[in-house]
């Protein structure tokens, strides 16, 4: 998907979950200047639109988005078809608003399947910037991290959302239903291949060495 005019974008977002990350992302993206980007978990497209606006204002870029748009356990009761429609409208508006071509590629699929397919299709060490914000289940987050890391180039940056996120459950926190133990395990196992960068508490950023 690519457009090239400067109409101001009008978005439909039901929350402001991504607002806290914008200052750090602005700094990272200005330094990294990524032109090949992968996002795991897109929901209504808040981070997607920010990437389109930021990078599409500078130069042409390629952006892959992976999501089932079926929601996770924590989205029980959400109208996911409506969420998907908002994503499509929001990203179309964002693409229309930037002067450079944005090649938006949507992978409506489970992340493990889509990431494995990208690897098989020759995307190893391809992406400059990868954002992990899909399932909040620890085993899923770990799988996303390991598979996506193979697709990240040396010197590229991977960002993890919801590092301190936890569900409010009757029996307390379920350690298998939060991202933190998976992100910690990934960093501990790959510590010789990455560097942890300064980040706001709710996100973790790593650079591939």
C-alpha cells in the first residue's frame, strides 16, 4: 500500500496506550532511520501510524504488520472485526498523509507462522526495526522474540511493549500470562548477541550486535 499526498490524517483510536512511547520512539527513529520495519501486533494501528508518519515523512519505507485481529485472552468481549476495520482506515489515512511511498504489507496470521514464513522467504537479518506487541502470554512473547531476532539485522533495534503489564486476576498475577518473564528470558539467553538500551519502564529496547 503506498500513497503520496499531504492530506492531514484523521484517526479513530479507542485508547491512548501508545502515547507514552512516542518521545523515546522519536529519538530512536531519528537516529536509526529505519526503512525496513516489522510490527508484531497492530490492533487499531497507533504505533503503525506513528511509524508511517515518522518514516514516510523522511523517505520511502517498507512496513510489515502481523496480527490475527482475533484478540487475546485480555480482549474478551472486544469487537475485533471493528478493531481491524479501524486499523485499515487509520493506516490508509496515515499513508495518504506522507510525501514518500510507504509499502505497507499486512500479514493476517498467527505471529509464529508469519515470522517463520518471512524467514523462509529470505528475510533473515532484513529488518532495521522490529516492534513486539502481540500476545501477552509469556510463551508466545518468547517465541515472537526468538523468531523475530533472526529477522533483525546487526545494528537493528527491537522494541518490546508491556514489559510491566499484568492482568488483574482473582488469584493474583499469573506469570505465564504476562510478557516480562519471556522478555527477561530472551535477554538473558541472548545477552552475547544484544545490548539493552535506555527505555521508559513500560518498554524494553535492544540492539542486535
